[in-house]
C-alpha cells in the first residue's frame, strides 16, 4: 500500500517530466519510418531526423497559420452574419404575426369572460330501460 502511494506521489511530482518524456517517445515512434526511408536514400540518420522534424514543424506551422487566418476572417465577418440572422428572424416574426392575424380572423377570440375551452353539448340523451 505504501509502495503504491509512493509511486503515485512520484508520478504526481514528476508530471511535467513524464509528459515531456512520453511525448518525445511517441514522436520518435511516429517519425521513425520517415527517417528510416531517408536512411535508405543514403542520408545520415541525424540529417534525416533534422529534415523530418523540420517538415513536421512546417506542417504544424501551416495548420496553425491557416486556422488563425480562418478565425480572424470569421471574426471580421461575424457582424455581417449576425445582421443576416437578425434580418431573417425579423422576416419570420412578421410571417408569424401575419399568420396569427389570419387565424384570429378565421377563428375570432371568445369574449373576455368566457372560458376558452371547447364546450360539447350532447345531441341526444340515451335512456336505459
């Protein structure tokens, strides 16, 4: 029990180191096939590793740059979109009001004192006998 607590405490304290170490191991496994391919082309492993890591960083930079420019473009066009949405909702609101007026013309409102529920009157009484 004490050993488990000690291992968990060490893991908690060394959290940043563990994350860095595990990320670098994962990256080495992912990039190893590309470096191996460059090695078959008679490129030294260190230079191949440099090229592969540089290519990875270039891809990450491209993704971040593209995402950032799309976010900036969206934030600049957001007022235009909100205006279009507002105009569309105003049109829908007008149509709903017109539909309500048409419905009131067809089915007039009951007087204020009357119950709004539909009253059913029996047409004939059934006698048992």
